[in-house]
C-alpha cells in the first residue's frame, strides 16, 4: 500500500480487518401467504393510484403509509420497514440499496458494519448522520438473503423515495452503489462509467460512488471512494455558491 493510500485510509478512519468468512446459510425464501388470510393493513393499490396518493403526503402520513405498506411481496418477510433517517431538510441525501438483517431488526438504514463505514466516510468530509444529512434506500423492506431488489419491488417503493426527496429538497444526492444509481437514473450502466460526473434525479444533482458494503469487501475501492467524496464536497461547494433563485 502506498503512503498516499495509507493517508486516505486514515482520513476515512479505516484499517484493513481480517475476519473468517461465515459459512453461507443460503437465501431464505419469502414466507407464503396463508390461504384465506386477510391483511390488517390497507390492500395494495395500483401503482398509479398509489403514486397519486403518496405525492400529497406530508411526513407523518408518509411514515404511516410505509409502515403499513403491502404493495410488493417483500412485506411478507420483514420485521420492520426502514423508512429513512436524518435531517428532514438536509442538503445531503445518501441513497443505498435496501435494508440488511440488522436494519430490518432496528428499522434504521445503515446500522451494521456498512453503516459504521458510512459514518466514517461522512466524518472524513466533516459530515455527521442526522446533521444536514438524510439517509434512505431504494426499497424500504429487506429483500430475502440481502439479494438485489427486483424491478417491481423498486418500482413500488420509488414513489415513497421520490416524495421524501420532494419534502427534503436536498441540494445533492449521493447514490451509494450500482443498484441505487441505476434505479435513480433509470438506466443501466457500470459504476466506472457513472463516477466522477454530476447527473440529475428529477432536477436534483446526483453523483455516484461505491456502496459501503462493497468497500468492506474491496479495500482498493476505498481510495476511489475517497476521490468520489472529495468530488462530492467540491460539487456541493459549487451548488451552495449559486443563488437559490438560479437553481
């Protein structure tokens, strides 16, 4: 490792850690819906109808709707929905893929090892969870076995995330990983082709970097993520220098 890379690792508060890989337990299937059962929550609506309702919701209504959502099969395997957390008028919005096992239990995004790394990444650019920062995911229920959310699942959750973005009005969105990036940008592309550029999500500037879970498995990627974070800071600095009326 070069001296420059070691310096960047220190900026992120990171050091290589070696752990025994746990034996794979396989992916648990979603539990079946019992025959003849009925849900105590509202029945799933057509996406267009749901979207029309969601775009009118304020924060309390939105949180209540997410908590009772049965729009896709992911609700059958969840413990808790993971709405999002942070400053509801934040300048920075970080969007990940979906909840993992710990997030599913606690109902908060990025609380496991990937969350600790994200907190270190924020600290490296003088940010802090909850202070001018909001954190959310593409889907709000855990996919079984932490698999990638399917397109239908992401589509059913997208109105919720879009409404959160409308309410927060962030100056900059940071997409954490390919799943977040391709869903927000609505196009298939590699992380390599998306990094280092300013994109847009419905008029809001957006940049792309690696998901913290990927960085835990790929130490060299942390140096590239540091470059992305510096790019994000420079981008935000430029956005804050522009008068609000000109944005």
